C-alpha cells in the first residue's frame, strides 16, 4: 500500500512524512524538493532522499521570479527517473512532493507510475490540485490519500491509519 499526504501549503505534510519515516526506522530512497531563496529569485531543486546534496544548477528544476513559476523544460525528466530507481537496501520510496510543475515531463511521470506498480511501498506528498498526472496518481489502486490540516496534523502522527500503514511496511 502507498500513502500520500495532501493538504494546503505549509500545513506540515513534509514534516509528517519525515516523522513517519523516522518512526519506521527503515532505509528510504526517492526524492525531495527544496526551494532555495535569494534576493533575485527562488529556485526549486530535486534532490535525492536521505543523501546530502546541495541546491545547485545541476539539480534545479524551476525558478520563481516576482511570484511566477518558470519550469526548466525537461529537468524532471533528466533527474527524476534515476531518483525513482530503488537503491540497494532501500525499503521505502519517498516522493516529496508531486505537483503541477512536472506536468510536461512524461518520463518523470512514467517513473512515478512505475514506482507505484513496483515492489516498494511509497510514502509521498501530493498537491491538492486537479492536474491529469496528479489525478492518475491519486486514482492508482494502491494509493491511500490522507488530508493534513492544521487541526489534525498533530493527531495524525499517532493515528490508527498511519500506524497500520507503518505496520504493513515493516511486515513486507
């Protein structure tokens, strides 16, 4: 079973994802996104989960200037499939986070969908936005969606649903 957290921006989805992975205590692979802010622009980077990596030009996928996002064409396709290939010893695939910026990167989308059909449980974050790719992920037979809100985010850490997911991952 795969678990995706969704909810509004800055509600604590990635924080909850990290807490779940910590409580699992199993090696994880996959990717995380990271915004780097400067005076001139904000840049979005696709980084390997669980490995030290700096935000640099080699892993940049988008930038934002004056509030407008600009996708760097083909960057998700160039970086994502390798990050979605399980590393030896990996027990959980992390996808933090799926959104609309990768809407034109079909190789990346295919790698995500292949991971959902693969042997590893997936723990991810997905934007609550209607996009064909995101809709396909949410509709996948193995995906369970949990909405994180300011009201429930603390209680979710100890919820029966998330405890059951963790138990199922440990038993695989």
